[in-house]
């Protein structure tokens, strides 16, 4: 488990008042006088938002410690269900069976797209639904077939626990095959750096993670941008969920409340996701 | 008084020894019990030969077994000449300050965490291999086994050089008396006398290479296919366990990783039996 989990623990100790607490006082006031720890793990698409929220909360009230780990949506749901963590994030809606077995309560606080990415040096910038399926199934295996250079395509995919993979597989590949030759990476961040490094690679990543190091590919003529996801034009989209076992209480409830507050939703759009409110 | 003390200490030590010994056996028992649904009905052998394709309800671990063997043995193959040369320099050929310095470095290397090697592999070795061969992503069997060679060689070097040092001094003096050179000493006396130690070191290195997770997970690419060439991406049993462990507890995917555990356990057991077989002198002292 440790080998897999990229621990992104944030421990901000000290009274660094970089973010003026007065300006944000309204939403953060809920944390006044609180004390304790919140353990969060799961979906890696959530990390930028949750990390920023945790930073602001811990700056406002240093007596609260929030630890954030990755692992993937499957890990998030499983660990929160087993009571190992307080909040389990998932980039897909937990299945009915999971909800029933663990008595999960879900909170959707953002909408995210899953974009196809290639290396910035790659001249291929758009793919049809058919082409995408064939590339990931390994039927198209040279960039020349797509109008690129005469080089074999390296397909990157995510592990079984990934919600990003579940959504991409369902909505972009229509539950089609993924070639057994595909390389596996274990987080959205790892996918981005793998594609940024490999000139002939192709993969998929949460829209919030797309930046200059990778080039986003238009899918069926629609670019994976925040705007298109918001308008519903870009179809490979999903909700970002935070799940708790039973009704959340204490700090977990306040943490989720903060993500759903206007300030939390501001962080959501700042980090490249679509707010739900 | 002293006798009671001694008895007490003896009992405490016996307790800790039996706890640690029984742990190993308990782990095997645990894996067999949890893997029992797979073991009964011959499903276990199906698993060993089938491909991995959860969508078609095939949970075979054949690609991972082949990936593990390919990466581990290639790694030891690369590490072997490196370690032999290094150990020879440390124990026989090198001048004292050089060999002492080298030995310190090698001892230090045994303590470097594998994740560091993984990082070096991702950022230096993988792009290099990709550009050199112009095929695939660079995340392949070759990259992983090269990095694994760096990981296992310190263990092998220290083991080799220890066994070189155990060659009786009278033999070495005899070579000196006959006017033999250092190279002759190494080739005709030290290597033939220390062959058991060399074999044991090799088996030990193989065991370590089979069990390593992070290097293969980070730079072998983790594709679920039996590698056809050294430039193919592959997945080891250990990284397979790490990648699948997040799946649903009730699913067959999850249950199948117990088969991985049992196979890995068997590999390691074979390695240990190998060490015992090659080292009868060691057995005499322990029994």
C-alpha cells in the first residue's frame, strides 16, 4: 500500500499569516477553537483543491492537522469504509453496493473533465471517438496513422483503483478494450509527468491537472477546457466526491462544509475545476 | 542468583526467537488460507498460465510471473560481472587505501532506499534508454533490470568479498612465495576456493531482485503482458500486488493477489534452499 500511496502530507506548523485571516474570516470561522486531526485519502484529482483548503484551514487554526494522501478512488472508498480515514475522496460516484456495504455519505463538490493528453511536441491535436478507441485498444499503434511522425504510440493508463480510469473507460472508450501493452501509472500527477517526458506517449488526465507541460487533445471536436465542461459540451466529465462513513461529524463535517462554502468553491474554480454552486 | 538470571534471559530469547520464526510460517498459512478458494479445483494452475484481463474474467498471473523472472534474472546477470570485479578489487587486487574506500562506498550503498534508485531511473535512465533505442517509452524490462543491478550489487559485492577473505592465508602466502602476481592469485586460488560463496551471493542477489517492488513499479511500465523483448514494458508480481491491492476486497481481482503472494513465497523459499544447498559448511555450524 505504501509503495502505491504518494503521501502528500502537509504539516504547516507555526503562525504564518500569509493569507490574511480577516479577509476569509466568514467561512473559516467554523474552525475557531477546534482542535484535532483530519485524515483524507483517495482520488488524486482532488489533491490540488483539498491541499489548498487544508493549507488555509491550518493557517487559520494551527491546532488542526490535516493529512492528505493519494491512492486512487478505490483506495479512498475502501479506507473510509474500513474506518482508517475520516474522508475518502473519489473521482467517481461510489457504486450502490459500496454505498450499502459501508453506509457511505457522498458530497459532490466539483465537476471535472477527463482530457486526453499528448506530449507538447506531438503534432496530433484532435481525435475522433473512433480513433481514441482504436488507439487505446492498440489497433492504431503508429502516430503516422493519425497524421503524426512515424513512431510507435505508447499508451499510458491508470491502475484499477483509479476513478479517472473508470470514467474515461466508460465515457470515452465506451467500455472498450485497453491494450495489454499499455504502461500503468498510479496518479494524475504521475500521468502528467509521464506524458510530459515521453514524446510519443498518450494518456488521460483530470482537466484540473492540464498545464503547459502537456498538450490537450480535442475529443470529437471539443477541447477539454473548463468552459466546455461547464457548458456540458465536453462529455468525458464526472463529479468529484468526498465520502464519509455514516453521517460526517466534527472536523470532517466542517472540512466538507468548507469545500462547499463560497470560499471553497472559489478554490475549486481557481484550481481548474467546475464548482457545483 | 546468576543461574535464575541466565534461565530467565534464555527463556526470553527463546520466546522472541520462536515468535519471529512462527511469524514466517503464520504468513504462509495466512496466504494459503485466504488463497484456498483459488487453490481448490485446480484454479491455481489456471491462474499461473492465463493472461490478466479482468473484463473477460481472466485473472491469470502468467504475465507477471514472466515479468518478475525476466527483470530479476537480467538484473542479476548485469550485477554479476560488476560485483565480481568490484569484490576482486576490494579483496585482492586493489591497493589498501583504494579497496578500503571502495568498501566504505559499497557499504553506504546498501543503505540507500530503493525509491531513490527509482527516481534516478525515471529521470535519467528511462529517457536515455528511450532515446538510445528509439522504441517505446523507455519504461521497460531493460531499464528496470539495469537499475535493479545497481540495487543488488552492493549486497553481492560484500558477500563476494567476504568469501574471498575467507580463503586461507597460507594458500595466498604460497602464491607469493612462488612469485605469482596478484591477478594469478585471484584467478587460480581465490576464485576457485570461493566458488560456494560466489554462488550463495548470486542466489542472495536473485532473492533480493525478486522481492523488490519500487524499482519495477516506477520504471518497468507495468504493462500486463509477458515481455517479448527487453524493450517491452512489463509488470512484476510485487508491483502487481501494489497496483491491485486497492481493488474491492470481495472481487476476484483482490483474491488473485494471494496467488501472487504464494508464488513469490515459493520463489524466495527456493532461493533460501539454494543458499543452504550451496553452503554445507554453513549448515554444519548452524546445526
